[in-house]
C-alpha cells in the first residue's frame, strides 16, 4: 500500500510538473521541485532519525502516522492544483517525500525483528522491494488512466484511500515490531543527541564505505531519470514518437528495478559490500557503451542498468546497516543514509537538467561514465589502503 500510494502520487506530480508543460516550462518546474526537496532534507538525519529511535516502543503507530500524514498532504495538493497555488503545493509535495523516506527508514529498522529463519537480510530486503515494485508497476498505469479521465487533482483525492488501507495493515503487524525496552525514560535531550551523533560518527568503515559506493549509484540514477526524460522529449527517434519513447523509458526503468531486486534475492548470503562494488563497475561499463552507441535503444539499456544498479546497491547497503548498527541507533543511521542519498540523487538530477541544455546523449553519458570510473577507482584504492592499515586478511 505504501508503494501503491507513492506510485499514484508520482503519476500525479509527473502530469502536473512535466507532461502538461512545454519543455522550457517543465525544466524550470522540475528544477524548482528538486531544489525544494533537497534544501530542507538536512532535517531528516538530525531530527527524524533520532525521533524514530526514541519511538521504538510504538513503531507500528509511527509507521501508521507516516501513511496517514501522506494522505492528508495529498488532499492539500489536490486543492492547490486547480488554483496554481505553489505555496501550498510544493511544501506538501516535500512533506509527502519526507514521510515516504521516514516510512522506508522505519521499515528497514523493523525488518531484523521480523526476519524469518534461514533468510538473510539481503533476501528479506529484496522480497520487500520486489513486492513494492510489483505493486507500483500495477498502480502506475491505473493512476495514469485515472489522471487522464478525472485529472491529477482528483487522483490525489483518491490516494488517501490507499494510504488509509495501509494504516489498517500496519496496525495488524505483530507486537514484536515494537521494542518495549525503549519505553524507559530518555536521557536529557541535548545529552542524548550528542551521544547519538558521537556514536554515528563511529559506526565503522564498513558502513561508510558502503554508503559512499551507493551514493555514486544514486547520483547516477538521478542524472539518468532527469536527463533522459528531457532528451526523449526534445529529440526524435524515428519512428518512435516522444510519448512512446518516454513510456518505454519508464518501462525499462521499472524492469531494471525488478531485475535488481531479483538479483538481490538470488545472491542471498553473498557479501553485500562486494555486491555494491560489482554493481558500480557494471553500471559504469554500461554507461560507457551506451554513450558510444547512443540512440533510443542505448538510452533504454542504460536506464535499465541504472535502475537495477540503484536497487541492488540500496538492498546491499540496507543489509550492511542492519548487520553492523545496533538497534538503539539503527533508525538514525538509516536516516543519515537516506538523507545522503536523497541529496546526491537531487545533485545528479540537477546535473542531468543542466547537461540536457548543452550536450547530446553521447557526450553526456561518456562524461558521466568517466566520472563514475574515477569514483570507483578512488573507492577501491581507499578500500585497499584501509585493509593494509588494519592488517585484515583477505577472508575478513
């Protein structure tokens, strides 16, 4: 239900910010939306993460609140669209995004408490992601049809019903989702926050390493989504019309997400750190080849690879955090991860927006492939140096 609601919101926003405007107007609206969602996101790590850590004894209600809050904000956006009220629309859209991230943080923090026997964290994360992707893939076409029939504003008015059903399902989760030990009286606020941040700074090189590698994948994903969307609107790839090309792009991105999830489930107990680096190397190679052979099919191929890489990298990173970080600060660590990766995703999107004005697909993808190759080399060199300093053997 969380994924279905998010998919309906994404369809409504796409119609409002992208498809109903000409290219220049859409570019300005998308840039404004990216900036609005990026600037306040610094609050997610210092505020939302620690708050969720302190709410471990009422996690079900916290999960329900993230769903109910999005339903109310969707209703507010629906009222703002007919009047062009950006003062209401953009903050409400930002709130939906933040609450969606908060739900993801809570879900990842809860997963180890409901992990079935003989199933690894990577597999569990993959199955959760797979269910969400399938639901989103089914909900998005329905939302697009409803948006054409009744308009984006009425689609947003129907979305709260989906989130309300999600609230009902969340409240039916087993009691072990909540941690009763977390209900003890908290430390003074300032002391608790300082201690939490000192702890987060010492989470260890394994988590930091996985975060940096995954950040490269997320930035590439943000670049691809924005850049290719505008390129496919501006250029003609005969005999495929613009809207059909955009539909194929969305389909390939969705298929890539499903493929990444399936790979994550199949890899099971394999080292998630190795998965992240292998994925980054593969995506870099696909970007380089797609740049050299740029065309519609190359754009679709790199969209597939980018979506698969982002999904697989996220599954592996969550498994590393869930394995390495204690439950008392797990939500904070996941919130830091989500904030970092939201910021780099937006930065990648803004880069894609800028490059869509000045360079063609061949040059843009080759430039990005070079940057990713340099980043991968630096990460591997840093990893090798850290292992030599620590004296760990190859079996660590």
